[in-house]
C-alpha cells in the first residue's frame, strides 16, 4: 500500500488490512487529551498515552499534521442542506448567532484550534482542505440559490460573503477575546451582519 501527501492533506491508501476503529479512537482520544491540556502534541506522547504503537499510528495517519487536523474536528458536523424555500437571512443569522459549543464543539477547543493552526501553516491548510471547506458547502449552495432566485445580487461573490460573515464571529473570539454567548457580543454580531446582508441583497 502507498500514501500520497499533498500540502499536508491525506490521500487515503488503497485496499489492505481493515482499520481497527477502536485503535483509531484511542489515537484520536490521546491526541485530544494533549490538545486540551495545552501540551505539545508529538508522536511519542500520543503513543505513550494511547498505548498504540508508532507503526499502527502511521498506518492510519501518514503525518502528525493530518492526525491533529482529524482530532481537532471531533465534535463538529457538516450542516444539512438548506431547504429550497429557506429564509436565507434568518438562516445566516441563526448560523452566526449560535455559540461555538452548540454542536458539541466547545469554545475552549475552538481556541486551542486557533492556537495550533496559527502556529503551523501546514496544519492550517490541512484542516482547511480536509474539514473546514466541506462545512461551507451547504450555506454557499444556499447563497447561490438565492442569487438564482433573485434575492441576492447577480454579481455576488459567494465565497467572499461567507468569509465576511464568518469573519465577524472569528474577530470577536480571536481578536477581541469575547464570548459568542455574551449579549453585547451578540448585538455586535447582529449589527455587523445587517450591514453585510444589505450589501448582498439584490
């Protein structure tokens, strides 16, 4: 079997011995324990905590970067597709206003993720390509449908709008150090999204 790694992103290996899901979970759990404890994540420490051999670890994740990216995504889900007749503005507001832990992903873990990816560009890119990008698809598809329905501007740059919307929330947490559950933060989010939305509408 062989594995190709491109910019830190895994291209899975071909047929071979089936993966043992229990071992997978042990490795991921050990990685998360290190992350949550704010300890340096190394292969040696993961092996020591998980009780899984180094060889077994590398049979499953061909790089530490890809393993950490997978661990950081535990608890996160891909949103379902939006109904064709959804109120886009309300859907976008609801998605932005929900605290980070609403889907089982705590704000503490979110902050740890930011710390790790900002210190390692390869990890940042791996996490983007393998996990983050796919969670954008449902809302981006809904925004494109909004363009087709004439609700949103015909010249709308959907990806840029997504970045602007998400960026409002990230700024509160990463730059201002605020919690998304604080009422003044939520008021600021609503005001910012109002401005963005007015620029998006037809």
